[in-house]
């Protein structure tokens, strides 16, 4: 599970996810975006859709997040 913040210095989370994909490191990985930005960038979500499991806004509901990851891992 990768918890990716979108707002980071130097390289934002979107660019980091693209680098993970470019290097082939996304296999068997769940990428969840955790951010303070309430509204996602729909173009970026659409572009990276198959690789992003969840878009979570802060503050995070830990119990819900853990349930979502467990459900995804069972598949």
C-alpha cells in the first residue's frame, strides 16, 4: 500500500505516481491518494485511474481506510 500525498515539494504526488508506473513498480501495489485538497483533479484521476485505488481527504477515517484496503487485497 502506498499512501501518496498530492501536495509535496519538488515533485508532486501525481508526478510521483507517473514515475512509479513508468518504472513498472505499480504491480501488486495499492496506491491511495491522501490529501487536504477536497476536489480531485479529474483529468489526472482519469489518466491514472487504473492505478489509483482511493482518493482520501484529510482528516482520514482510519477504520474505513483499513476496511477498504482489506477488501481490495482479498480480490
